[in-house]
């Protein structure tokens, strides 16, 4: 097991999944605190990186395209305090961060996890029911219906239509945009048969966002709805399929010939890599980078793989 504990949060890797727990530091974003702990399966990862800085570093997870409904709904627009896949690392724990990153990379190699896109979500999305008030309205979602209610700041023409209830079956898309500069953001639902041509200020299927504290929480509503819509990689009208690298059911009739399997890597290579890892751990322990407990846990994890 590899673990790093920081004010910004705690990441624990057990060989099969990463458990991401947000910290209690005041710099941890509201979205991360509300989302809570995330369990990211190894097969959802495309990679991991660690970047050092003068005062602090960053551990960053790169997920396979289409694996996470939150990333799908926000399109990479989450800033660092709210991004659950980044961890701020203090300078005195750089060695531990590099060790965690190496362990994840080694597991991706040993398990031969592909880095390509998937055609089904590998993370479940935020829990429901959800209700968030921000901008000119409140968005609530119970897993089956979205309800939009307006406040006193809503444009009159939009508020005149009253509250909106949108069944998931009528929603074809959802997107969240934060405000940027002089441009307001929005949480917008695309409804079947209703063209989107009006700004969010006048759109009865959108909440306009003005850059206030709770705006990022609207991304959780977007992600919860996104997780219940057909995956973008699915064909129109097609049910959500399991990811391309998951085991497939065998259909009746003759199957097409399978392509020749790639030659397996020699067993010595994996064994040598694990021996090298043990030596590296010993050096980190001797240099004081790893504590006695961290060294014992890391050594045990490597020995189990041998």
C-alpha cells in the first residue's frame, strides 16, 4: 500500500484503486469537500504525474477519456481548489509523492491498463438527492427528475414560466461552465426537441452563474445527471455499454478469429523491476524520506507482488 497524507487531502493506493479523501484545510475547494471521498479504480487511470515547485508540488491523476461523469460534464474547466484529481504536496513530502506516483505507474504497467478512452463510465458520479442554490436559481436532482426553481434575481421573462421539472429521459445533454472575466457561467440542460439559442439569462432550462462561492457545486448536479445519460461514446439510442477493455458476453454463432496475442513480457523483467523497487525503497528509508512505518508498508506491498 502507498499512502500520502497532506493538509490538502489523503491519497491511498492499494494496488487496485486509489482512495482520494479531501483534507480539512481552508484552501480545499467547496466542491471537493461536498463530493467527499472518491474511489478511483486502476482501470480508470491513464496516468499520474508529480510536479515539484519551490514551496509545494502537485500530484495529478489523468483519467481515461470518458471514465468520469464529473470530468465529462465540466470539460476540464474545474480550477485546482475544486479538482478532486489534484493534490497539493508540501515540499518535505516530495519523496513520498514520487513513491506513490511510481507505485501507480508500476501497477498500470503490470496490469497492462490501456490509456485509451472508454465507452462507459467507470466512476458512479455524485450521490443523489442533490440541491444547489446559486446564481439566479436552485437546481435539484433526485436521480429521476431535475427541478429548476427561480429566485428574486431571475429575469422576469424567465421567472414568469414558473419552476421547471425535467425528467432524465427528456434530457439529451448537460453542461457546466464557470464564469470567466465579464462572461457569466451557467448550468444548462439540453431538452429533447428544444433548440438552445438563448443566453442562460433567458433560458428556462438553464441556471445563470455569476462567479459566487457555490457555483462549483452546480457541477455536481451536472455530473449526477451526466452519469445517468447515455455515454457520449454510445451510438444514438444505444444503451450504455461496458468499457472496451471489460470482459464481453459471448454471442451465439461463430466468433471472428481473434488477433494474435502480443508476446508476454519475460517473467524476469517484472521480477527485476520489483527488486529494483526494493532497493529504491531502502535508499529512501536510509535518506529519511520514508518513515519506518511507510517503509514497512511499501516493502510489504512489493513483496506481495513477488
